[in-house]
C-alpha cells in the first residue's frame, strides 16, 4: 500500500524543494537476491572524457577503476543528442519517435510514466529516489518517488545557497543528497534504485556561456597544454553544411564564446575536465559509502552521459548533430557479481534506450514490449552483437538555430540528412574518422549511398 506523502525538509539547500514519499510497501519475496541499482548520468560528457577511454589528461581514477572491474562499453551512443529527449529515452527505453517528447516542456503521460524504469521498479517493491536534474517536461513526478531532491525545471545553477548563506556547488549538493539517501535506504530490507543526474559538465548558459568549477579544482590541469581537436579549426568549419554558416547558428555562436580563441579553448576545455573530475570524486565517495554500509557487493552502478559534446570540433560547440563527438558517450556498468572470467571491454553498440531494459533485467522485472532497447548485461555475457547500426534523430528548434537532422550511425559508413534542406552527408569512417569529407555526391560511393538510404528508411520505420 502507498504511504503518506511527506515533505523532506533540508536546510542544506534553500533553493531546492525536496519532496518525497514514505513508502510502506511490504518487501516482496526474494528481495535479498535482487541488487540495489544506482544510475548516474552526467550532462554533456563526451565518450573520450574519461581516462579509461584513452584520454591522457583528464583525471577520473574512480570511474576508470570501476570500468576496469566492470563492463566498459566503448561504442555507446545516444539516439537523440539533446538532454530532455535523451533523458526521456533513458527513462522509457524508447526512441523519440515513440515516446514523442521532442522538447523541454512535454511531460510523460500517466500511461507512459507508469512504464518508465523507476515506476516499474517501485511497483516491484523497490524504494526509488531521484537526485539532481530530472530534465523531462515542466511537471516532474516528484510525489511519486520515495526520495526526491531535484531542480524541477530546466537547468539548475552551479552555485546554490545553503541555510547559512554559503555557496554550495551543484556537484557537492548532489553528493550530499546521495549520502542522505543511502543513510535512509541503504540498510532497509527492500532493495533500492537511485537515479542521479549531475549538471556537470554542462556549461552555464549565458552570453557567453561559462563553466563554473569548485574552488578546489580551479588549478587542476594548470601547466598542461590541451592539444587542438583533430577536426577543429577553420578548415573543418568551412566543410560543414552551408546552412550552418548562418549568424543565428547556436553551435557557432557558443563556439565563439567558449572556444573562439586559443586562450578560451585552453581555459574552457580544462574547466570541462575539472567538472568531470568533480563528478569522479563523488563516485569515489559513493563507493566508499556502499562499502561502509556493507552493500557494495549487491549494488549495481551504471554510469552514462546524456549526450556527447563538440569541444570546438568542426568549429562548433554543443551537441545536436550526428558527429561522433556529439553522439558518443561514456557507459560503464559496474556489476559486483560480474564473472571474473568474462571480458569487461565491450565493443558492441550500446544506446541510451538500453538503460531502462538493463535496469529492469537486473531487478528481475519483466521488460514491457513498448521498450525498444536491449539488456546490456546479456549483451556483455553473450559476447555477441545485438545491433550493427541505429537510427539517429534530432528535431528540436530547426534552422537556422539548430538544423533538424536524421540518419544512420554504426559501421564503416555514416549517413545524415538535414531534413529541412534535403542535404545529405555520407562519411567513410574507415578513411575519414574525423568526418571531414562528405562523399554523398562522390560517384564512387553511389552504390553505398543507395544501400544506406534503404537502411535509413528501414531503421526509421522500426523506431516508431
């Protein structure tokens, strides 16, 4: 039965309303066999912004260790590279074409919400919590969670104010709330599922946008020179579609404010890395807490980015488009019960729509037929590919600010079509890994273009 709704009063933050539900639901049989599950989501973290993914500069020791002892998905992607849509896909296990949340104001319907992984786990006897940025719609379901500590609408600021008037960084606020949740639910008989969403390393929107880091990380990476992006610079910018060159282009305008000079590039890539190191610190504290509570051996941790990010790649800042830097994200699954004989480095394509079915599978909850993703634990155990390509879609805003684009990602060739302009891109990633040479009009690729157009039509239909 449902418990009584209560307000979780917290003096730590005065800017955020913490609303929760005390759940009196009786634990179901077999709770001890079902793991606790923690899902961690960063905002705008690209795939190579981890040490374990080959970045020689960024310091992410806790995440690297978790990846080495868990499952590291080297080819993880999002089906739409923008936060609200991607988060809806994470929660629902569905492409945007199916869940139909294509902007920042649309909420889940009651029926759709009931089939998101937190609600399904709660129905199955899990305590559920959400911390950080919910990021879907403008009426988040705060009263449906047993523990809720979220910035309800849009992007939270980086600096919050505690009850004593002190400034608290959002990453540190999230860390504090994780500890509160674990203190309350970490020793209960019923298992828990905690979803955590950081603002980091998203920029603070403005004109120009900025990155705001914790004071203790302000001097990190000083004395290091960040190498230029292999596909950055003016030549790469000139190769982008002609309609990108409109003065109203968001990606170019933000590039000017964050990466438009060598000095800005050095400062802001370092700040981007500093914010991720701050998240890594939280992961270390989280794992220490799980060990202190004696539940580290039965708690699965999943870590992912909500979309990638261009750090000046193609002369752009941001995500949205189908470039690798934009659509590839980090993905780690730390499973304490992972067989030591199993390979943990997974080359298969994994997607944001796989998170919900994977969480449900770990919790031994039936995956509803409406979900379009796959169980990634099974992918890792089977050592076999579940998909060779996927449908990519981004329809928010439109030209000239953010041109709409759809395409096919996976394998040697990548295809994109900017639907408002009928403009096609075809990249041969074997010869052109940095996506600088559009061969869509090259006659030597005519046969391949025809084949991938047919693949595009098939995958687009299947995503609905």
